[in-house]
C-alpha cells in the first residue's frame, strides 16, 4: 500500500534534504541486482533520519538491519566525524556489498558493520545509545526495542520502521506473526506513560519514540 501519492512524495523529496548521489547509486545498484530491494528506506525516510540527527547530534547510533547499506550511509553522511553507526545484519553477502559502497564515501569510516543474529550481537554495543533505528525482522522488534530503551541516553531517540506494515496493522482476526508482533508492540508503546511517541505515515510508517524528560 502506498500511503502518500507518488507525485506528493516526489514534491516532498525535492524540497527536503536527501542523501548523496553515492546513496542513489547504491539504491540503483540494489534495485537492479539484489532481491527484495523494496526494503530500502528511500530518500524521504532518510531525510527524516537526517533531521533527527541534526537535532540530537548522536555519537552512538545502532541500526538493526543493514541490508545493502543505504540507511547506514545516509546517516553516516550526517553524523559528526567522531560519531559511530553500529549496523547489525545476519546476511554477510549484503553487508559486504554495503561495505564496497561505504569504502567509496568520506563518511564510510563512521560505520561499523556487525554480522550475526542481532539478538546475539546487540550486546556488543554498550555505549549509551543516542539514536536507534530498528529495521530488521519484525518478530524480534520488541526485544530490539527493549534493548534500545534500557541503553538509551537521556537525549536518545528510537525509530521503528515499517510500523504500518503496508496497512496490515489494520487487520483483525487471524494475523501472521509479523503483523501480530508489530501491533502488540505498537500498543505497548502507546500505553507506556514514560514515552513520547509519534507514528509518522512516511513510506511504511516510522514510529519515533523518546523518553519523557523528568
Ligand atoms: C528492511 S532490511 C534493512 C534495510 C536497510 N535499513 C536499508 O534501508 O537499506 C532488513 C534487514 O534485516 C536483516 N535481518 C533479518 N533478520 C535479522 C536478524 N535476526 N538479525 C540481524 N539481521 C536480520 C535482513 O538480512 C535484512 O538485510
């Protein structure tokens, strides 16, 4: 399901700050050569991450779900030179492809790929987390979110991608595991009074979460 008409999305993208031409090259290569290129976040979502990065000025970012490295590179282009993006993925082939593009960027040194099941590797990042981007397997989102919340810096922000799941979150009755997991987590976040949250209908739904200032 497309939530925003194509022409409106193009207009928004044109007005907004978007990633470099190297990111576009990476996205084109992915679309032509890699299965499931629909998983790329694209320029409008990257623009929202860009805005958040300029607000938060994060030193430590963790990304769940590298794929071919588009979102990691888009974030690396915005963080300061001492910022680090730890990006977790189970697929070594797509992470290696990502590395070949990051190597062409003056910002590539800020990205640290970690290969393996994210549930097992996330514990390697112990620094307080300033920005967390969750974009891996949906059934583990809750565990990723809890880890993020437990390790979030006071100014930290968590972004959960695909929280509209192509509109399937509106379905009731017999649901597949991913839809069920996303709906349950959204409800948990909604009712957690410690959190400020906003669900943006950008691309497939970006849920932005922050701890309330005490
Ligand atoms: C939606 S894609 C990430 C897209 C990426 N953020 C981008 O915009 O280019 C999801 C990724 O999560 C990875 N993934 C799925 N299950 C995983 C797991 N259990 N642990 C780590 N990575 C996983 C997949 O291999 C896939 O590359």
